[in-house]
């Protein structure tokens, strides 16, 4: 599998650093003045794709130069001050092939311009690049932060999709080919990864959509909207996979130990009528019988020595694993002791506290994602002539369901009559879904009861009935 790493170098007179974000494995590598660490990272990912902004003309040669043992500042000045192409600095750079993809290909704008288009903060480091001394620890930390921001913005500028296909190419032999699709503001570009190089292939490049089936158009944003679990973009399985694997191992070992095998059941043979123990195990399995003999008056026998398996130890370990999985997944235990008997509302809220916190983070991220989605919806409506809608006032509501003790809630509502408004009380009732509809039904019921009561009023005169004086 081919991974994609996003990287950016910063070079000073006496210092250099690189920030590499491995989005597949959710890892960040911050390397400062450490050629050995850079070499190790390169060797571990030499077959992967390295993506950067303007990396075709600059970063890849700084990368290769450091691996060759050159001074990165001299390569920096060769490219920037002397305006010379990086590949001409030394033929030794070819000793370190790199699957480099430049996000800046096919566009003529800088990264800061894209940041402005995307509505993101444009960050600049306060550390001058021509500083004539080594950087302090604070200056290095600031530069790493600035560099990380640039790499994150590079990721947002485009998207690479890498996938494998089975290709026969006119033969019966299967060949796995790596396809690469690059999504940026100019549309979609198509490549195939061959021999460590990206080779363009048909249809080469196309726009995101067409109007009337003829005129190609592109979005000003990449049509990729991530719905994140949290701001760190760490999938939930990362928190629980190792724990679940450990739990599975414990269950598997327990099952093995409970079975009769050579590890927990030892057979003791006395005067066995044979020599080959393998034949003995085979005959025992096939016939369920063993031939023994008497030797010098001592009768033959077959005994078993059972190794006891302490199941309580396994139960204790399994319980620890289960609780750890629930805590790391921010879930709740349906078999919690607090659910036994008559649980109160406070116990229920306590058990669901982690889920509620997780839901808060997810709602924050989903709100931002829906805002991005609505931008495309608005543009689409405008493109097809439906109209230009103002979606700024559109409110997205996330409803949450939480188990409750209905009797407690209803009693609290009853005790609040006369203190709170009817609308507030009805809104809190567990049996009501539509508050306004319920208030209308209640008003109608009260009116009907009032009319019925007035119809049975003994003092009310009937206009159709004549009085006694007539």
C-alpha cells in the first residue's frame, strides 16, 4: 500500500527543520538538525508519495541534499538567490529518488493566497530567515508551529486518492497497478505510479462538473468535506483496537486451556504395550482404547494428571479489559451496577457523561462540516438557476436521546406547576415530541370541556323555550 506524506522544509544559516505529516498513520514527524532521523524516515517511506507546496523546485532538493551530506543553506541560496534549478546542484542528488508531488503544479498562486481563499488564518513566522546566528529553543518552536500550519494548509489545498486495480494488459497474468487521482482547484488529474514515478494517463485532467453537459467548471474549493469525530481527527478504533486485540487473545487462550490437550492434560502410562507414543495418541483418538500389559506382576494402567485452569484469573483480566475499552471509547456499560434495582436520574446521567462529552466534540465538528456542505448546496442552486439562497440563518439542530426515569421527571414537572410556564413544562415532558402541537391540543380540550360545562348550566336560559308568563 502506498502512503502519502505531506512535508515542508525551513532553512536558516545555521539551522534547518522539516515537518512531515503522515495522514494515513496519523503521525507527525518534527525533525530539527538531525540528518540521521531524516534518513531513517526516508528509508521507511521511500516508496510512498511525498507531497508539498512548491516542493518540485525547492523542498525535494533540500531533502535530497541533506541526505547526501550537503549544507542545506548552500542549496537554498543556489535555488533562491542564484535562481538555479535544484537538480543542477549535484548529480549525487539522484542517489535518493523521491516520489514527489508538487501541489503547486498547474496553479500560479502562492500558499498564502489559497489560505485566504479558504477563509483560514494566514500565519507568518516572526523569525527572519536571514538571521545570522543559531535559533533559540523558542524560535525553533515557533518555526515548527509555522511550518506545521503550512503543511496543514497544503493538505487542505488538494487531495490525493491512491487505489489499486488488477490489470491483465492482454495477458493472463494479474498485475497490480497503483492509480493516483489528484484533486485540486483546477479539477482532477489522473496518474499511474510506475517505477517510483507518477505517469499521467487518460483522461489526464477533467473539471469537477459541467453545465449543460458541455461547459466545464470547477469549484473554488475542493469538494471534500470531512465529518470529523473530534478536532484531532483520530478515529475511534485507534483508542480501542489494541485493547480489543488483547481481550480476544485472553479469550482464545482461555478456550485453549479449557480443552483437553498436551498443555493441560498429562497421560501417565504404566506398562504400555508398545513403544511409539504417536501411535498411542492415534489409537486413543480412533478407538478410545489403550493396550497395556502386566510386567513382573505389576498390572498396566493409564492415569491422567489434570492441570487446573483458574477461571477467576481470566475473569478478572477480562473485566479490566472491558472497562478499559468502555473508558477509551467514551461509552457506557449497559451492565453497570448502577442500573440495577431502581436507578435514579443522577446515576443515568453519570453513566452517560463520557458519551455526552464525546457528542459535544462531534457536534462542534459536524456543525463546521455542515457549513461547508451548505456552501456547495448554495452554489449548486445558483448554477442550476434555482436561485441564490441565503443560508447563513439556517440552524442545524442535533437532538440527543438520554434514558430517563420518567416517573421522576413527571413528578418534577407536577411540582413546578405555578412556578414555570405551561410551555416550559410541556417541553420537558418525556411523552411530548411537538410542544406547540401539544399546547394546541390542550387548549382545544380545555375549550371543549368549557363548552360542555356551559351546556349543562342549569341557570342558562334556552332561547327556544318559552317562559311561564307567556
